[in-house]
C-alpha cells in the first residue's frame, strides 16, 4: 500500500479572512533562474520571435509568393503574437484568487494535494538552473484554475499556460485569463506556415527566456471519459526542441494527476460521448453556470498528486544533442518525443487517486451484469466495497481516497455514505436500503435537429443510455489500474469441449492491446522483451487472485469467478465497439454507398450499435459502446498498425482497408463477446428511477 499524506488546502482557507489572504505580501518563486539579460518581458518575447531565423524565412517566402511588401507579413505576424502572448498581472491574480476561494469553499468539501512533495519541488526550483514544465492530466475546465490557485497559495510563480482559443473568444474572461499567465493557441494550424513558425518561435522564447514555468495538457483536450487519453506530441515536441538546440541545460517535466469526486461538467460528458457537440464557451454561459453555488459541497473532493519530475535530458543523450550541433537542420527524433509523452501519461495513471464512488460505480455496474433483475442493498455494497478496495490498494498499488494528514481515517461505511450523498442524482438508496439508478435525461419534443457528430439516436436510447454512460464514466478511472488485467481476463474464457493454448491467449491479448492502445493510452512501439514482461506481470496477478490457473501450455479460469467476471464486464463494452468498427469497415463496400471517411464510419458504427442493443440474442450489450470516442480511437489504432490506410489527408480523410486481416479480427472479437452470459444492459430500463425534478434536458 502506498503511504502518502495529503493536505486539504481549503481547510486553511476556511479559517482565514479571504481578503487578507489574497492581499498578503507575496514573493513568488520563479522556477527558471536566469540572469537579467536573458530574462525576456512580453514585448521582448514578441520581438525575439519576429527575428527568429525560421520566422524571418517564412515571412520572406510569403511576401514573395503574395507579391507584397515584407512589412505586410510582419504586421500579420505581430498581430498573431499579440493574440497569442501571455501578460502576467499580479493584481488580477489576487482578485481572481478571492473569487475562486469563495466558489471553491462553497462547492467543494476539500482540495487535497501532497503538500510536502510540492514543497520539495519548490526547494529544488530555488537552487536549480533549469526550466520546468507542469504537465497535469486534463479532466475538467477547473484543472488550470485550481493548478494556479495551488501555486499562488504556496507563493510559487504562476506559469505560462497553454490555452485554447475558445477561452480567448470569451469577452472579459479571455483577457483575465491572459493576465493570469494564459497564452493562446489555435486548435489546428498545420496548414498555416506563418502561424506554425510564429507559435514555434514564441514557445522557444518562453522556454529559454521566461523565468516562469510552462503548463500544458499533454492529452490536448479534456477527457470526457475520465481516463487518460493518448498524448498529443506537437507542443511537447516544440518544448523539447529548445533543449535539442541546447538553448537550455535541461527541462524538468512535473506530471500531476488530478482526480475529481464529481467534475463540474458531469452532466455534459454522457451527451458529448453520444455525439452531441459540447456547448461553445461564453461569458454568459459561465455566469449561468454559477448556479452550482446553490448547493453546498455538491462536487465533493479534488485530489492533486504531484509526481517526481522527469528530466528531459535523460531522453536526449549526448549523441542526439551532438546531431543538432553538427547540423542546424537536424530534427528532434520522433521516438524521443513519444517516449517522454508516454512516461508522463504513465505517471498520470499510476498516481491517480480513486474516489469511493469510482469503486461504487464499478460494483454497481458489475451487479447489473452478474445479477440482472436483482436488487443491490447497502450491506452487499459494503461487503463488496471492502473486497474491491483491498484488491486495488494491496494487490494493484492504487491510491484510494487517502486520508487527510492529521485527521481520522474514515471507515468504509462512512466513505460510501458520503459518496452516495454527493452522487444522489445518479444512485439513490430507498427505504429498504436498496440501490437504484436514476434517470438523467428529460425527453423534449422538438423539431430542431442539431448537427450531431454521429447517428441520430432515438429518445428512448438516449433515456436509457445517459445514466448508464454516466455511471460508466465513473467506472473508467479504475481502468488506469485494471485495463490490462481486464484485457487478459476477456481473452481467457471457457469453451465447450475445447481449450485455448497459452500461446493463442497471449496473441489475443497483444491484439486487443493494440486495438485499444489509443483508447487506453498504451504505448504501441514496445519491444518483445517489454511485451513478455508485461504479459507475465498481468498473468501473475490473475493467478495470484485465483482468476486463472496455469497448466503449462494452457490457461483456464480459476475459482475466483467474481473478480474474473468484473474484469471481463468492464472491458466488454470496449470490445463491442471495436468489433462494430471492424465489421463496418469490413462490409463497407457491400452495405454503404457513402465515402469511407471517419465521419461516415462513426455514424454507421453508432447506428449498428443502436440496432444491436435492441436485438434478441445473447451477445453482450452496453450503451457505453455507443460512445463516438471509441470508434475514433479504434480507427486511429487500426491506422497505426497498418490495417487501415489513409488515401487522402484532406478535411474528409478517406480510408482503404485490409479486409483479410479485418475478417480475422472480427472472428476473434466475436468469440470474446459471445462468451458473455450477461443479459443486455438495456434490461435495466424498466427499473430506472424517475426524477421528476430533473433539469437535464436533451441536447438533440
């Protein structure tokens, strides 16, 4: 069991005067030690970017191509930089700090962090001569707000924060965020050569010449599924390029795992996964969202777990850095960026804190599968909770709701009661102490058709799917610790009158691992030695827990059917979505006349999945398989392993598929799905508890 003490930041704030606290004398520690002549102001960073040799070359090239004076392109470049560059302003930080304190104290029970570890990092910053990069996981819009709030609380300089243009376009708010350190970047700019080089030059300037750290989300966007997303490499590559060019001696990346009891965007996540576009950010909507203040402590606890810094220099050995010195046109090796990116993601996973409701959701989800139609009472939940928590903490090494330093540790019963109270809009306990799932979708009669990203789902499908997908979202954080174990469990199944060899099971495990690599943020380019080591580790766990018995050349299910069933059932919705994607791609030419591109594939997959959910057969069915994210990540994985080929990289990317290999995949995946003895998860529909006061409305 991991021993780590966490400190509640809000406990101190509840005892202080908020105005006096934000107005206190501060001396924020700049993490990047620079002599005065090398420390750039905002204007100096802009000027340095404009004279960057690569930027100058692009400006001259565009001026010649457009047949305009160079000053015209320079003016465009300067406008881009004015839009982009951050503008730190301490008074703004103070008064935003006052507002955030009031809001946090109202909606949250606690904001926990491993304080002593953060102070250790602060001490290192006070003596080191390197640049630092904060690399948090991204689970909510609240992430960067709380991150800055924590740093302000401990007198550490706020970083330069990479932010999307959605926030820039928000009136007043965009400029306020800029004054807290935000710099703005467009979502895509690969085809805009000028913007690309301007942005690259600005990043080089603030990495090498800002005394503040950088902060960016390596996942690129919020995880609506609440598990780690596959990393994005663009901004990371630009940051590392500064070290590659030897403009800094080292860059220390600090992975930070952020865990929420109940994210502020909870109500939207299920709809977004079903294909309903997220609402555009605006100041008006931000003000309306303050309705969350009506209910005290409605969003429970938040945990920030700071990890040991990762030195980028260990990924760029002397040979790689000599390449840059010898050739000005040398490029940073892609493998280096990928390795570092996955190191950060792995730290996110290993250091995530599981909340009690994550375990409750996992157990309730399993109960619906394994005991369809039966009630689940509190005493059964308490017994199962203690059993599962013990496995996660003592066998897996997960952090489960660690206690606050200096306070009494809560009993399992107290944890469950508090958690169910926080999530009473999703799971309720009746007068007989039985648990039930509440409806969260209100059917709205409308003739308006929204531009959904997938298939137009029926109201009945959405009604059943929304609470079940919301529940699955709370199950998902467990998969940071259990995904590989669950993949192997799915591959080991009972077959009538036959056995499956250990070699075949391993092949199936590695195949499913590849197909789900993007969905679960697994590094794909691993050596055979690494694959063998991972296989042995996962198999050893299942054998130790009596889920599997090893007979040399064969593996069979062990007596611990309870854990084996739980592991299989959390993985099967993913297998079903992958199988649907492979089937649609395999039969595209025969069944579908539209162009074979991602948008059309997602639409057809979701349509097939909805039809499957209502069929009378024994195949595994779960509404989470309707998630459009699952089809997108499957396509990415199929492209990476070469089964799907991109023919046209225009806005509507066109694919070509290897039908022979896809046919093999669908045969194996069908076998995994047919093993399930569970009924359709749609069987829970008649038992959904009506919520007449529910204000959640369909976005369709």
